[in-house]
C-alpha cells in the first residue's frame, strides 16, 4: 500500500489550474520557437537527464524546459539522510525513463528563496513543473513502485493535457552508459518456492501462498511471477469470508463509501468482472476527495497489479483514472 506521505492530491490540483489551456498553447509556441531557432531539438546524453538547478538558472533550466518535458524537482540537502536514499533512486529512474521527464536537483541550503516559493516544510520534497505549472508530488522517501506510479501518471497527464512527449536521448550514449554498468547476477531460481505458493493457492491456503511469494520477493524484488502471484493471493485472502450479498448491498446503498466500494470491487475482480471492478473504483475516485479519494486510487492501482500491466483492460482503466484525476 502507498505510504501516508505519498500523495497525488497535489497533482489533482492540476485540474483546477485556470490557465491550463493557455499553458498548453504557450508550451506549443515554445516548442515551435525552439525548433525554428535550432534549440531544444538535439538529443541529450543520459547524464543530461539529471541537472543541478539554482535560483539564477531556475527560469531557464526548469520553467522553459517544462515546455517540452515534465521537470521533476528534487529538493534536498547534504545533511538530510532520507534525501540520500531518494536522490539516487530518482536519478536512476530519470535515466530509465529515457527522456520522459527531466530531474532537477535543488540544494535547499543554497537556494532558500526557491524553498520558500514552493512552500516546502520538510525535505526531501518532490515537485513537478509541467508547461510552466508547478504541482507537488510527494514529501519524504517512498518505495520505488509507488514513485513509478506517480511518475507514470505525471507523464500521462503531461502528454494528454499539454502534448509533452519528452526529450530525445542520444541512443549511442545511452548504450554506452548501459554497457558500463556491471551486469546483475540473476537471482533464483525460485521454482520450488513458486510451486509451493501455487500449491497453497490450490488448497485455499492464501496465507501460506502470500508468505511463499514474499519469500521470493525478498531476494528478487523484480520477479514478475511472484509479484503477480502475491497480488492475487492477497486479493483472495481479502475476499475469503465476505458475505457477497451484504457487500453488494452496502456498496449499492453507499456509493461514496470507499470501504464498501473497495470490498465490492474485490468481489468483482475475483468473479471475473474486471472492467466492473475498475469502473467501480474509478467512479469512487470521481465521487470522493482528499484521503478517501487517494485510498480508492491506491486500491485501484493495487488491483492493476492483480491483472498485470500488459492487460489492455488495465490500460483502459488507467486512462479513465487519469481523466477523472486531471
């Protein structure tokens, strides 16, 4: 589940930006002007996807660049221990996302005015600027999976609302950077653990299946089969013992009750009604606000993991969620 300090509530504010249409028009004009002048069209090396920004260069390096690519700002300081965990992660993601966003790092000790202008109360704090519009993403360290979800939504909104498709990355430089990195030793194999998890699922021992999948993920966090199996096992464990009739009655009578809608969505998914489960939670996000809206959104993202990101129904639901949020 998403940590409490991780919230897309700030991104939701983008829908209320009065100048959203004007911002898109300005972004298009800026890109056209850059193309005419020969700027902004050249490919950058992977190292150029992470930049240090100060007050003097903020307008050039952040505001102007945000007309062509979402700029994610990492406010940090040398003395901040969580910053030392989050910073390298964001830098690695900037390279992996291959130009879909630009990472700007701001040392708050050297740039107090920027810190004040963004109203930052604590660090690390992460903001984004899209077509000149600033919005908060999250504060504090967060798991990589949740950061990726936030970035994915940011990129989708930037493309759909402002036409920002990112910047080109020098393919040869990127290949050279990848070759320079030491190859990771594949973890596993985990056939025995995965088989044990499957047997536990068949026996309706959902707790045992959950633990077996977690045992795999401890050593191999990227194991796709274990991640999918864990999400499915946790879903089955949640619905075990529920009274379907009562759950659906509660959901029908309380359309804005997030807990009721979540329980009904779980049952929908277990029953094979994938589109219904997704649509229910998208509608719940639309009806609610604040922490309740965020709870419904995060739960929907968890259900996406049950089905798998490559499923077209997940892609459709992500687009529907983005339209509701932004």
